[in-house]
C-alpha cells in the first residue's frame, strides 16, 4: 500500500489531493492514519477541513428557509472551529493524563481529517445521528493508529473529551442566557 507521503508529496494542497484523501479515509481510515506524517498532515488536513466546511455550508443553506451571509459564516465557522476546539480539549486531556507525548499538529490533523469526511453527510438533518458517532470512531482510529495511543487509554481520552465539550457548551449556554438578561 502506498503511503500518503508517496501519494501526495509535500507540495501544495489541490482539489485532486482532497479527493485522494477522502477516498482513502472512506476506504481504509486505519491505514490512512498509520501512513500520515506531521510534515504533510497539517496542511493537507486543514485544506480538507476548509473544503469540506465550504461544502457543508453550501449544502446546509439549502435546508434553511431564510439564508444570508451571516448564517453561512456561522455554519462555516462551526464546521471549521469545532474540530480545533475538540483537538485543544483532547490535547489538554492527554497532557494531564501523561498518556504519551502527542504533538498538537498530529492531534489537530486527526480531528480535521475525521471532521472532513463526516461533514460531507452531516448537512442532512437526520444523518447527524450517523455522522457524529462515525466521526468519533474515526478519531479513535486516528488516535490509536496515527498517534500511537493504546486502545483503552484512547477510549478513556475520548470519553473525557466528549464530556468536557458537553460541559463547556452547557456552561456557555448558561452564560449566554445570563448575559441576555443583563442587556
């Protein structure tokens, strides 16, 4: 099997590379994560995330009755920022638990690739029930195969990350409600 560095090289990110990466992620995600390197991973991962985020935004706007540029910006920001926020939380969890030294670039790449694939279907309202668990399965594969973490520790890290994200957004919701009351 060809390694991603051999397939994609270290050159510019192109639409052709995007489709190669998405094909590998859909066909053999475990092998894909085993093959990625930090050097090509970061730029390729962010490129994939931006393209999938743009697709998600455009497709999501077809489901909304009143579309405007503000809504498009919010959808795109959500699509691109959430993997970054989740990667930050996971990075903190990994460093607190002293599991293994994992670079933030590698971690962000895993989250970006996983989100890139799932964004292609998550714009369909009912598919959120499929794409969200699928994204976390891909993240699990990326953390075990791409970052070299042990399976049980990876499961623990994912449970803590999901819990921390749920608490974070719960408290942000409460804070937002409180702030609206002050205005």
